[in-house]
């Protein structure tokens, strides 16, 4: 048997932690094999939860931590005074090669600052990028950057294309990575200089890891014609959150339309099965797990407000990234 | 009786024109009073359509034009060789004070270039902005810029706040205008320098036309806490189109979920009324009409693919803008 995959888990971040974290670990454990969890957090809280879930002792180790970073801490103050926290120590276990990847549902800014302080950048990558899964008609997009870098140059965007493709190939090995740059038009002349220069570089220097498909407009993100969408962190953050807000708006309008009369209620009951199918397809827990790319170890951020199912999915992302050799894929394909 | 409001209508732009244009005029005519339409286009096509709609002769004049700008024309080539087109001549009728506003469903880029060539900028406004209506939980947002300016400085964003508020007050006179800047976080320190400087200016210099509410993130655009959302043209275009794409994705997923079984079909029939309510609320024809702000006459762009109902709504936007004295509101409140 191979060595197990070792995942460092910050058990103290996000809502309802550590309960949802431990439950999430159990769900993930049931659906995978040969995983070892290095769990960082308050042992007094965690021990009974793990006993309750019957997680086999050979599959985990608890590292008792006295402190944890709160959502309201600023990234810098968290980094300064956070060395005894569950987040810091779980990242440190990557630095010390005790874990292969880390997941936290805690403070996003703090996670990234502490990760950058403790881990090395991959050689020739200038800036890390925050990436996430975004559904499209045929499967999943990887979109990056989602907020790590407000301003990006063409070198950064080219790096993001490579890293996003490596991530897509790690998660969905059967599929070809197809990269597009998010822009306000599809013609070559559209956009600012950074975007136009990126277009030129990607168009001229082919990369074996992906096919370059040019520009994509916001309304085509979910069409499924491409699956890696590259943009600066400001634009990406606005796009992702706008999509989220639009989805919430529509589903809440739909809900109130369905409930606004007895007829609506009746048919809502009749339609339960199909509505459930619809809801499942749009369930944000399926896409839970933002990935910080560019560091030489995988750092995964779970949504703070997700539940155990969402957290289990971000553990799955971790597992796939390690099995898919994400970091090697990036290193081997840097031009 | 007051002088009628005179609207210049480019009858040749967009899909199914001039048919949908003339039908749209009739719908608008039926729902308003004291409007005069200056209709620019091919008289041979337009005459029988107008006869068919029984539009009273005292309410319109047809200006026969031999040529029209096509969707595939580049803005610059359209501007160069377009002087005998329905679009150019309808804009020229604003310049000559023969019309109070213009609507076209034609080539967007050409419309803006020709409008800028023929009309003056409002004094002290440096750049025109493209604005549109975007639904929120409580009513309507005005969002700008949506693509006229890829890069904006703080002066531009301050101007957009003023112009967007003037537009909101013209369209929804009962409501207070509440401005927010689109950003990637709600704390004062977030965003790039242009955004932070704009925040400072708007926070310090109160404008009687609107209340400044700080930053807004993409996922809160539709919450209804503010109603004028200011951003540069690149970000605004991406946000609007991403929202559009997300809405299309969800409604098409919903449709296929509703039809995927006999039970689904049955309940879809039962639910027709509520689904219709829902659909109506999200009907893009309701929000049809992008407004180019900053010129000293109102220029309104209808979506090219809308139908007569959508076109009638953009005529309604025209009418409200003129009745609401949009241009005066902007001029009076420039700081």
C-alpha cells in the first residue's frame, strides 16, 4: 500500500466548528481511502466529536492548539500574533513536510498571509492566485484570480492560465483544459493593454497543458465552451460575487412565486423531486473549496458558512489535487 | 396643452426592424400622451406599417433615409460614411433641436461614436458613461459605467455618481438616490487607489442629489440597500454580463428540471401562473434601454434583439428622462 495522503485540517475556523469539520472528515473518510488527517484544534472539543463519529485511530492525529484566529482579525494582526493558532500550526505542518495539503474554513485573508509567510512560491511564479470552481453547462470552470491580486500584469495572467489549467487537469483528468481571458468583447482589439498583451503571448507560445481560446465575455462564462477563465483579482472577485448574488436573487424570487398561492403550494409539492434535482445542480456545497495557487504546497479554503457536506467536498478537492500532482504539473509546464 | 415631447427614433436598427420599432411606437403611444415621434428610416417600408397600426398623423413625421448602419460595421467606419443613415440623421435632429431625445436599437458602438461627434458634453463632465437598469429586491438600480470607458479616474467615478443619481431621480421621482461604489470588500481600505480616492471625495463633499453609502460587493447588488452603483466600464460590463449569463443558466436549468419527467410537466402546467409572475419580474424587456449619460441630450440604446414590448419600454425611458429633466438635474448638481 502506498503512503497515505496526509491532509492538515484547521478544525477551528468557520461557523459551527469544530463540529462540522469533524463530521466533514468522517464523510470524506467514508468516500475515499488511504487518507490521514492531521487535525489542529482544541483537543477537549475535538476528542468527543471524533469518538462519536467512530473515525479509526490509525487515520488521524490531533494536535492540540490553544488559540485560533477569528474572522474579525485582520490578516496582519493574525499573522503577527497567530503562531500558536490552529491555522498557523496546520500550515506549518506543510512547511515541515508532515502534511501534503491544508484545508481551513477560517479567516481567508489570514490564511493567505500566513501561507505566504510559511510556504515558498513556486519558482518563476510571481504572484499567487485564488481560484475556485464555477459550474458551466458541461461541467466545471476554474476561475482565477478571485481576489488575491487587485492588479495584475501580463506575466501574472499567463501564469494564472498555466496554474488554472494544471488545477483543472488535476481535478478532471479526462478533460482538456481550455483557457479564455475574461474581457468585455470577443474581438482581438477589445480590452486594456494588459489583456491584449496576454492574448498575444498565449496566442504565440503554445503550452502543452492547455488550448488557448481567446477572450470570453461575462455572459458566456457558464456556456461550457472553455473551462479555465483568467482575470485579475478585482474583476474575478466582482464577477464571482455578482453571479452568486444573481443566483440568490433568482432562487428567492422563484421561491416566493412558488409559495404565493395555494395553487403554487400544491404544485410546489408535486414538483419537489424536480426542484430538488435543480437545487442539487446549483448547490454551492458542491463547489466548495477555493484553492490558493502559486505556493509550492496546496492551500485550500473552505467557505466559512458551509456545512459538513461542503467541508467534505473541500477535503475531496484536496485529495484530488494531491493525487493529480498539481504542483508538479505547474512546475513542469512553466515556460 | 404643453408642447409635445419629441422623440427621434432610428427605425432601422436591431432585429426585425422597422416592424418592431413601429409596433413599439404604437404600444408606447397607447400608454402615454403628448408625444411626437420623428421617425428616421426607409419610408417605403415604414409607411404601410404605420398605416397598419393606425398611428395618428399628428403624432409623427417620417424622415426618409436611404442608408442604415449595420451591426457588423465598426464604429469608426460607421461614423465616417454614415452621414446619410437613419442613425446619424436621428442624432442630428437632437443637435438641431428638432427632437428632445433619441432611441436606437442599432449598433451600440456606432451610436455612441456618432452621438459624441454630434452632441456636446455637459460642461465639467469629462467622460460619458453607459448606464442601465438592473433589478433589485426593492425596485431598480442604475448601474454605470457599463463599457463606455475601460479606465476611469476618481473624477469620472464622482461624475458617474451624480449622473446616475440624476437618472434614478428622473425615472423614479419618489425615491431617494443612494450611491455605492462597486468593490471587492466593504471596508474603507479595500480596492485600488482610484476607488479609495472616490470614496474619500464622495464621503467628504455631500451632494444634495444623493446619499453616499460607501462600497458594495457584487453579491449585494440586488439587495436593494442602494440604487445607484458606480464602477469603471470594464468592471461594470463584466458584472452586468455575468449576471445575465447566470440568470440564463439558472432559468434554463430550471426549465429542463421542470420538463424532465411527466410529473414535472404536470406540475409545470399547474404552476403556470406563478411561473409567469416569476418570469415577468425577471423579464429583460422591462429593463430595456441603456442610457448614455454626459452628453447634453439624452441618447438611449435599446437592445438589438428585443421585441416591440422591449422597444416600447425604451421609449418610456426616453419619455421619463425628458419629463424628469435629467440633463438639468445633472447640470445643477455638478460640484
